[in-house]
């Protein structure tokens, strides 16, 4: 019966308001829960219940769901906290919640075996940031290196892309409206050298791991807020840490608390890595990473696998090829389910769903 899961309370015998059965109940009490990127994961956990509740209250109000449907929901954050399991929170920029819960038990993993240090950070005036950045980009382009540029608004990202394109730069714009498959293609093309500059508003959410990037430019870095907080600045600066010549330029007319905290933390990490390199005779080298591996950081973040051809490029390129690909993936999904390979089948299902969505919008 379609939609019966909305009324799971009646099937499980739970009382109104009690949490529904979740995967967490199947874990033994001595299981260890590891939460990666906790600075972002925990706020999402806290927001899941509220988002679900808001949507279902509207459906119940207008008669599309029975009131008991409200109990088929994510866990409240306090219900998550009440779980008996021990937890390890992993983050390059842990929030106050994790620091308080750790009660001083903290392990830092700063040293990189590759010897790569956190990038140098330079502060430049924001007054002529667009023209100054243009010259910085041209220097990188001459060395066949890539540049990431982060702006505060979508409008500025669009205008900056148009302006630089008009000056002959090979630049693309990455934003939240771009489909997952297209986003992966854009990032792969950046690594392949199809273009040199990627502009976006919140690039750190993409989990970008691009060794070819030697410069990260943060425009209007002194405009305090979520996108220019200490945590965001450190995360964004880290995009240049895969290249031995990595550098970050923050365009700011004043040193905010967030900028100063980012500078201090980066300097501290560089000192630790430098000492390790000298003690072990390590010469830092840029990470060598195959282009196909770019999928790892993208589809894991979006819970889907991107189909590729032998050259590792996203397919299909033509609208008329989509139905055939969907048909093949559907057959593969059924075969995987028949072979009890349910994780593989679920991944294929997500691919099919994404491709069908693209096909519908194309049509």
C-alpha cells in the first residue's frame, strides 16, 4: 500500500509522540558512532525533525494526511543525544557543541604524510579586488594551474563570470541550481583544463578536492557572516592545501575576528607541519590524483554514483542517449537486486531517478 509508512506508529505499536523505529535501534549499545564533518552534520540532524514536522503539519491541516502521520519522522536532536552509544566527532573546524561534549578529550590530526602545508594567506584591499584578481588569475593560467573564486552573492558570481569571460578568461560558474551530474562534469572539466577559473558562492559545500588549484580567492572576506565566519574561511582556504604552491588571497579592508582567527590557526598548523617536514627530511609535493577520483568527493556527498565512460567523462552528452542509458541502468539495478547486492541496486536507483529528472526537464 503506497504511503503506508506514514502510519508506522499503528504497525509498530508505539504511542503518540514516541520516536519511530530507526537504524540506530539496531546498533548494539557498545557500538561506536563516527560522525564525519560534524560541524555540518549535527546542524542537519537538528534541522531534520523541524523540516519534516513543518511539511507534514501542512498536509495534516488540509486533510492530506491523518494526524498520526506526524509520528513517522526523523529523531529529535535530544532523542539522538539520548542514544547510549559513544561518539567520535570528526571535523577540521569543530563547533562549540562538539568541543563541549568532548570535555577536553581532543585528538588533532594536523600532519600530512605528503608534507603539504596549509596554504599561505595574503590579505589585499577589497577596493580593486576584481582587477587585482584578474592579474593573479593570469599568472596561474600561464603556469597551467587552476583558480577557485568565492563570492558573497549569486549575482556577484554571475557578473564576475561574465566580466572575466568577456576579457578572454576561461571561467565557469558553479551554483546550487546546477544538477549533480552537470556539477560533477564542471569540476572534472576544471581538472582536465577545459577552463581555468571556477566561481561560486559557497564552494566549500562541494567537497572540492582539486590538486590542480593553486589559488583560492575570497572576495569581500571582511563581510562577517556565515560565509565569512572563522569556520568557513578555514574550510575554504583548505581548498588550496593540495597544491605545493597553494595560496589564498583574502580581499578585505579590515582584519575581522574571523580573518585573524583563520590566520592564527593556519600559522599554527604550518609551524607543526614545517617542523615535521624538517625532522623527517620530507619535501612537499603536489598530490597526484587521477581525474576519475574526483567522483569520490562528489557522489559520496550527494549519495549517488555518476556514470562515466572509459575516459571518465560524465555521460550521456546527448538527450537522445538518455532513454537507452536509463533502460540499461534499470536492467543492471534489477540484476543487482536479484544478486542481493542491495547497496549497488540502491545506487543505480538513485542514478536512474536523477537521469529521469534531467530527461523530464529536457523534454
